[in-house]
């Protein structure tokens, strides 16, 4: 079971920073990857727009808590969209905008 994470109102750097944050936590350090868009003929491929996180027994709650902690440390307002494996969604927005 994997959750999908998208960053809205931010930059690709924000997505990378969130991926690094999650990869640095004990719960998710070995369960974080990017969903890379497929390359069209003649293209090298696009930038990752989604982070995928394999969930453990705790489900999405530990993930939401970790994302919330990351958002608390942001200097600019950023919105994170979480999609659970069952299709449920949550939107978290924080920052010092």
C-alpha cells in the first residue's frame, strides 16, 4: 500500500525537500520514492511531481504527522495533497507566507 504526495503552491525544490525529510525519518527512510512521468518519444522525461510512500501498520496517520512537522518548518506557504491507498485525500497547508 502506497500513499501519493503532491506539493501545490510550491516549487519542485519543495517536493525534493519533502522527499528528503521523509527519507530522513525512521518510519519512512527506506519507503520513499518518486513517481516519474513517462517520457514521450524524443524526450528525456519530466520532473517528478509525486512522492510515493509505502505505508506500514500505522496507515496514513504517521505520514500525515511527519508531513505536518515538515510544513511547520517551511518559510513560505506550501500545500501538500495526500492521497491514501483507498483513494481518500487530505490537504495540509502551512507556512509563514
